[in-house]
């Protein structure tokens, strides 16, 4: 059975439909003292596929409870799908006494599952932190599906060199256009980010700024503003993980974004395409 976390109900339903597996209906309750309780009263299967984005600390606890709940209900085989893995960017200790948070979370997940499926983890090295087999699923290509068919001489632009592969995957799936990337420089003292335009010509072209994740939208909005100043015809943003924390959407719109496109790894209003087909292949 497919078992959804409360943050991944749409994706879990899509994955159940894609694979023909039954969809469990967990309950998510909260006690007066604030503690949560995730249960699976209708679970009746030997195999469980838990689908749970860990986009909050509460979601992390809920995932661990669901893993234990399906075992308690009789599951002998558990696959944990983490479509968006929170803390994945904390893949190192960046200061004295700081934890490697991604490692801590990975080891916690490993205690309750037989295998893990991740979707475009921000740092691929996080897969090494798990104590069970892990497969990272590349679902970036699905972002081409909702793009307008009439993009004019499109440029698929990554906000930094590290996201070039994601931009190329979307370009390849779309079937036309070029790829390039911005260079950014972060002030280690203030944290301020300066974005340097790429050499690609953007005037009168449609530009799709592609990244694996949009969190606060600060760097992305700076990139978009540069493109607008340089005369881009339309600027769209596409990301696998539309976290879009705080006022990220407002910042992007104010910078001149025509449309924000995301997948359902994090379920937001811009989640217009599903990674379920890619995950279904990884479950076979």
C-alpha cells in the first residue's frame, strides 16, 4: 500500500494511480500538549511505500511514526520515498560544534525502512549517509511538460553552475533551446549574494530559469531582475522543489517572473506537474 505523509497527499495519490497500488488513509492527530500522532488504521498489506516530504520538523516526526506504524500493522517490507528531503543542504559541519544534520536525519530514516528513494536531492552526497540502499531519482525532465509550446528561442538558464545539469535536463525534455548559467558570489561576512550575468544573449528571448529548489527566492529573484533589465521577452522559473518560504513568491513576481512552475515534491500552488511517473519507474 502507498502510505502518504500529510505533506505529500497529492503525490501519494498520483503514485498509487500510476502503480496500481492501494492508497492507505492515515490519520494525523495532535494531543493537547502539542505532540503529534500519525496512524494507519486501514493498513493491510505486506509491503508499504511511505511517501513523505520532510518540509518541516513536524513532518520528520510524522515520517518516523508512519514507518513504525506500518511495521506494527504487519508490513514486512518498507520503502520510504522522500520526495523533498529537508536538511539536505546541511551536509557538512560548517562551524565548531555544528551537526551534520543531513546525516542525522538519514540515519533516523534508515532505522525504519528497507530502502529509500530520494528525488533530486540538493546534494547527491546525502545518499551516502543512509544505512540502507538509496536511489536518487532524477525528475527534472518533468518540468518541461507545463512549459508553453511557443517559447521564443528559449534559453534554459541555471542560477549557478551547480544547477546546469537540471537546466539541461529540462531543455532536453523540452526539445529546443540553449543552456547557460549565472555566476554568483556570496559575501561570507554579510551573506549577501551578488549575481553576475552570463554571456548568453537574452534580449527578446524567452528565458526559463531552472533550479532544483527555490527556497527563499532571493538569489532567483536577483537573477530574474538581471534578465528583465537585459530585455528578456518572458522570464519563467521552474524548479523540482518549490519550497517558496516566506515571501518568495512575491519577490519573484516583483522581479518580473511571468510564471512559477514546480513539481509536487513540495505541494504548493505552483505544483503543476507530478514526479509520480519517475518514482513509479524507481519502484519497479
